[in-house]
C-alpha cells in the first residue's frame, strides 16, 4: 500500500463508495490531461454484421444529454457542459489539455516520449 494513488476520477469515486469517503482524501489537480475514452464505428465489422445503423445510433446516444447524464451518474466526467454543470458537486472544475494540443501528434509523441531511449526511459533510469 502506498501513500498516494494516481487514478482516474471515476475510480476515486468508486473507491470512496467502497471504503467510505472519510477514509482518504481526493485531491484534484488544477490542470490535468484529458483522458477521453476512444469510441468509433468499425466499418468493416458493422458491414459484416449489418449493424451500421445501430452502431451510429449508439454513438449519437453517447453524446446526447440523456447519454451524458448516464455517464455522469457512473462518475465519468461528461462532455456536455449542461450535464457537467448539473453535476458540479461530483466534478470540480479542472482545466484540461489534450496530448495533441500540448505535445503534438501521436506519432511524434510516441517517438519522443515512449520509444527506446525516449523521455520516459530517461526518467525511469536508475541512478
């Protein structure tokens, strides 16, 4: 067991439900990376199964106000400003940034930070 756990905010909420909110403190940074879960229609799969309309409807629902309310209910930060505002007690204001906005495109980020000898390797090298 460590003194600090760095995790997604929905995980902190679930841990609080399990252990009790008075068992630890949750500290929100003023700025954090936006860790958006990727979602897409896989054309090859929907073509094979004939489920393109259902897949598109699901994606549309995810970003609808109703879908965003369900997302917030399960402690995921909603993308909808209205739903976020309605759940302000669960989601303190945090300034977010994306990898692309701060560091550039993913191929260059991968090469600079995560390839052999990259920034990550330099940080974790034992002194």
